[in-house]
């Protein structure tokens, strides 16, 4: 988890704890206090769901972006290897041709 997501989670947890403690120490009737705790808990749940949704979206976007970058890099590597393979094949064909010519000369002189 990144530092920004840790910060968001910490702020949300602090908000929930602070609101709950504030309600518990407020001089209200039990019914009102329970109702306020319930409302605060639902509000905190909604904030957590929104934050989780935002984080999921950010992670998905980042993964998608990194995948595209990796695909591009992989394609470039494959292309470079292909060109290098062609160079090696060309060099080997030239060497083979030279060896065949040397072999012909050696057979004629023998």
C-alpha cells in the first residue's frame, strides 16, 4: 500500500474513532446516542467504500499503464532480437560461402 493510501486510511480511522468518542461522551439519551453512532458508522462506511473504490481505480489504471509499457518494451526487445538474428544469419552465410570457396581451391590444388 502506498503512503497516500495509508494516510487516507489513517484519516478515516481517526475520524471514525473521534466521532464515536465524541458521541459517547456527549450528554444525550441512550437512544439518541445509539442512533448517532449508527449514523456515524454508516457515514464512515460510505467514506471507506468510496476510498476503496478510488484506490481500486487508481491501482487498475496503474496496472493497465504498466502492462502497456511492458508490452511495448517486449515488442521492442523481440524486434531487436529478430534484427540481430538476421545479422547473425547473414554473417554465417557469408562465412559459409567463404569456406566453400576455400574448400574448392584446396580441392583443385590437391
